[in-house]
C-alpha cells in the first residue's frame, strides 16, 4: 500500500520569506511518480510538478524548487520569496502503475498562509 | 484552466436521495478518475474509467458507481446518500501518457 505524509498541517510566513513544504512517501514499488498540487480556495487542484522515481535531478522553476531524495523517501517543495497569492493548500501525491489504475494517493495537505 | 469541467458546482441533497455528478474531460484525455475530498483532508480515490470501462476502484461501497461515455465524459452516481458523503468531489482526466492528472473545479455536495 502507498502512503504520503505531510507533517506540516499549517504554515504561516510573511511575504518575501522562503518556505519549504515537507513530504514523505512510502511505497514498495520501484517505479513511481511524485506530484505536487496547489489548491486555492476555489477548490480546483492545480498541477505543479511531476517527478518519476528514477529521476532524482532537482529542479528550479522560477520561485519554485523541488528536492527529491530517494534515500529518505522525501519530496520537498520550496517557494522562494513567497507572495500573498501563494496562499493555498498544497498537496503531495504518489502514483504507482503496478495496477491497472493510475490512481493518486494524496497526503493530508499543508495550508500555507502568506501574510502581507 | 485545465479544460476539465464539472457540473453542478454546488448541490444540496437529503439523506437517502440519489445524486449524479458530471465531468467533461480535457480534450484528448481518455482516462477519467473521481476523488472525494472531505473537509480538511486530502482527496481519496473513488474509481477510474478508461475507454468506458472501470479499471480501478478505491475503498468505496457499491452505492458509488460511474459511467464513461464515448466522448470520454463521465458521471459519478451516489445512491442512498449519507451525511458523511458531504464532500468536494473532484474529477481528473489523464492522457494515455499519464503526464499529471488535470482536475476540474469540483462539485461541493452537502447532504442534510
């Protein structure tokens, strides 16, 4: 069975601060995919990034960066110079393709509040 | 916008009633999944449809059922509604390559 843990329930920062959201996952599959989604108050889940299990190269995209470490089963997400518009719930998710369905297993989410 | 649209956006039903939620997938996406998101929790997988066949199901009872149509749009049906069915129901579509699931804005269902 798959499991995703986001230990941080809520984080509050002041605008322009950097913030890192933690994600730890569990799976016995050797091939899997990790995702980050953002959910603003409107409810729609916005896809941010996908990483597969054999690509540990970390990435920076604008103010966003991701740190994937298989050794610690972690897939952390950092926002640099946070802005008020970054306020949302952020979900980490895991997908394995060993079954027929490509289902996502989500963590419980981290509520990020960026204060002006 | 992702191109995945859901209707209705909000719905209030009475316990014991039946409800149908609808989803139009993103153009070119042949796989549709449904998720239930209770307040303050992450989405939970209900089931997935690929080319009009259910090809995976989460831990939900049979009163949760679905359909996928030839144009890849989909319906989620819930019979004998219970108060705990109150949640945001999200539809996600995926292409065959599986590059990230794209979600609709959801249907907020309230059972009273």
